[in-house]
C-alpha cells in the first residue's frame, strides 16, 4: 500500500473518531469493522457505528469505567440542557428588551 493511501486511511479513521459523540469511544480504538478495547485489547465487532457491543463489554468486563461513563453522560446531558435553557432565556430577553 502506498504511503499516500495509508496516510489518507489514518486521516479518515482519526476524523471518524473525532466525530464520535458517545463517551464509550473513550475506551475503544476503531478499525474497519471492529473496535479494540483500550483497557484489555479485546477485539469487538462493531457494525455501522452500533455501540451496543462496546457498551455491553464495558458493563460486563469494566464495571467501574462503565459507571464513570454513565455518570459523565448524565453530566453532559444536564450541562447541554442547562446551556439550552440559558440560550433560550438570553434570546427571549433580547427580543423583549427592544
């Protein structure tokens, strides 16, 4: 494989990983059709971005990390909701101030 094609493949994989929204991706590295657990290096099937196998692996094999992930997801959701409410208040106050 040429160096150019190899570097393009790495760039696509890095960009896919950067676009992942779920915190479960903090514990896995992505390859073509599988992911690898960063904690135990176990290869897990993952098709079409379905994260249920990854979440199940964390839940059964890494309970502490799974709980940390769930806590962080809840915190992130609460912060997003709070940001949404603040944005709504700001825009409504701007509308009524003029």
